[in-house]
């Protein structure tokens, strides 16, 4: 396996659910997708990152998408004013 031992992270789904204001089901779906894409390994209460670079790319893309959606929402609100 190519993951580094330092990339083993404790997983608290309840905390993640509260922090990101999503359901635990959404957290599970996201983790399963990352696992299916061979980016992480789910190991009981931990995740092991196998492909840190790909995980970073996905995170950046999500941030970019959310930023654009926020701008779109602001623009729509301005138009309605």
C-alpha cells in the first residue's frame, strides 16, 4: 500500500455531520465514494489516505464549486432587489 502512516486520521462522523451541516448518511456516501475511487481506506474509526494529491484536488474543486455557487446566489439576490 502506498499510503503514509501519518495520513491515518480519526473519523468522527457525528462531528463531521455537525461541522458541515449534513446528515451522517451524506458523510457515509462521500466516504464510500472516496473509498471506491481508491483515495482512502476506511478502517473502523479511522481513514487512511492512499492518494493525498487526488484528495487535495477534489477538495479544491469542491471549494471552487461552492464559491461559484455562493457568487451565483448573491447575484440572484441582487437582481431580485
